[in-house]
C-alpha cells in the first residue's frame, strides 16, 4: 500500500492544485501548449492523498476555475449546461480508481497490472459519464442515440487518453525516481549503521 507522510501529501496536493490551475481550459493562467491535467489530477489525488476531503477541494477548485474562465476570462460557456453536474461522478470515478490502486501499490513490476487496470477502468467510466452526460443532458444535441454517442466516444476519447497518460507517465517517472532515491538512502543508512 502507498503511504505518505502528511507533509508529503500536502506538497503533492499543492503541486496537483497548481497543475490544475495552469492547465484547466483557456483562462487567465493557462499555458496554451499544455494539455488539460484535470482528469489525471483527480486520479492522482485518489492515489496520493489519504483523506477524502481533498476530493471536495479539487471539485471546488475545478468549478471555480471554470466559473472564473467563463465570467472574467472570456471563455465560451458552451459546456456550462445542466450536464455540468455529471463531472462530479466522472471525477469521482477517477478518484476511486486512484484510491483503489493506492491499496494495490508496491514498488515492483507486478504493480503495473493493477495500475493499468485502475487507469483503464477509471478513465473509461469517467469518459462515459462526462461525455454521455453532456451528450444526453446538455441540451446541445437533438435526436440523441447510443450509436451516435459511441461514435463520439471513438472520435474524442483518444484526445483525452493522450493528455491523461501524458501526466500519468510523468508522475510514474517522478514517483519511481523518488522511490529509488528513498531506497538508496535507506540502504546507505543501513550499511553506515
């Protein structure tokens, strides 16, 4: 199981909040060439932060960023429909997937299978809820069908999985580097003692 000190969790939480702030849509702080990190952030919050309270904080942060972008940033309100509420269960699916993986985590190659499973299931459920919710309940589409939803998922999912995996991949590299540094530090202390 993945366990971190409170101090490390706070540092990770702050980094994840900053990542969401600088990559969430097109608002005043957005870096134009970075893909949105929100989906990966919710997965990583579930994985690294032990309490459920940060989930509520990240919900509030994502809402505030969208509100600020629409109100003051000149961003289109196209996605701000009654379907916006579907982001809560969509993001929660990612959080639960990250939380589940945290309980499976070991610093070993065999952890890749549960990591892959949690990524696929969390991403798949999130994509289905967010896209399906928007498609059926936003009021932006007439004559909705499951076939058209399937076509839209096939068309748009690669873009979302690409940005999601970009941030998960970076996190995996950073996590492995810190774990190896920690293990070598512990080995040095054992041999010195």
